[in-house]
């Protein structure tokens, strides 16, 4: 009996090639001076690929995020949201979507080509900073088992959730379809002077590798022989920070397909661990006066 194996690497390579091809189309469009359409080629392809990898209870779109006070974030190229509750508040005529903050699992920034002069990573850090510092949402406590069911911490010991202090973490990533003039040294000052919570969890640069946080030393100060990725550097304790570094990492023989595979893996892993609370839409609409009528007439 013949034994057949599913060649997953081949299919990921084909999808990576689709993104590269989308970039080539983007370059052709860019030569017509239609810059918006050029960027859309790569963005749309990546949104479609990620959408096809996720169950129907996740919604993949793009646009802005709003909190209960109607504070608004910048434009995000990709947003993964809860599709069971209320994934979007509003969709404009140009297909820009507005998401309640409580429904958001992950945000992404997508670029066709890395150009150092464009300061794309620096600009994305500013966008993350605005989201973190301006918008507010309730954190999901560790004792929550679902959106509505929780354990009583007085009777049950609730284990730490993968090192997170809460369960409603927003995963942040960037993707460049081409490395352009990227050099890891260009990020030294930015990463040195920026808190981890404002940095993308991963930057995927298709033909160069991925920029991620890694544990280099154990608690005894010994060098770790195998590469240990820390996907959530925001939660590193200050007294442990010396054990970790941001690195440009390359996996496997094909940098492009392995970089895309890592993004698929880390997004799915995050969604498996994350638990969101459902948005209370009455609080959103309260701020537009829906529950504060000014006039009423007797029928």
C-alpha cells in the first residue's frame, strides 16, 4: 500500500509566491501613479490568505478601532476580530470598517516593500502607541473560562495563562512583501528606546526573515543553546529584561515560505490562547445620544 504525505511546505510556498506576485502587480500599478491601488494589491492578498486559514468565528477586515468613549485608532491594514459577537460597528461606502475594541484579537500593518526612508516601522510603533495609550477596554481576567463563565478564585486556583496577566491581549504584527534596503542595524535605536508593549510582536520581511524577541540566557545566566522565541515580550519582568534580545531570525531553506508559515502559526496560537469579552454596544450607542432622547410625544 502506497503511503502519501501532505506536502504542507509546498502549499505554503505557493501562497508565499502569491504574495510575491501580488507585489509584482503592485509595482506595475505603481508605475501608473495609482499608489493606493498598488498597496491594496498586497494587503488584499494577505487578508484573503489569513481569512482562509481561520474558522468562521473570526472576522478578517481592515479599518479603525473605537472604544466605548468613541476614541478612534488609526487605520489598520488588517484586523482580526470576533465574528460571533459584533465584529464591526459601521462600514463606509469605501469599505473602511470600524471595530469595537473589545472584539479585536490582532492588528497588522502590511507593506509592499521596506524602504528605510519611509520609516514604516517607526510609524507603526506610533500607531500602536496611540491604540495602547488612548483607547480603553476591560481586560479579561485569568479566571474566565468563556465570555460568560468564570471560576470563583476563592475556591479554585487559577493558573497563569501562558505568562499573561490577563487573557484579552492584542497581537501586533508587520509584514513586508520585499525587504528592499532593510538592515537589522536600522532598528537598533528604535527597539532600544521603545517599550516592548509598543513594538510589533513580529515583523515579517519576506526575503530576509522575521524580527522577533528571543530568550538568550536562562535564569542562572547560562547561554541557551537552542533558539527560544518569546512571542509576548510585553510581559517580560523588568529584572529579567537582560535575558532577552530582538533578533532577525531565518528559518529553513526557503526564507519566504518559512516566514509566512511562522506568521500563520503565531496568529493561530494567539487566537487559541486569547479570550475576549463581548462588547456592550449599548455603551457605544449611549455616546451618540440613543439612550438620551430630547423630545417625546404622546401617541
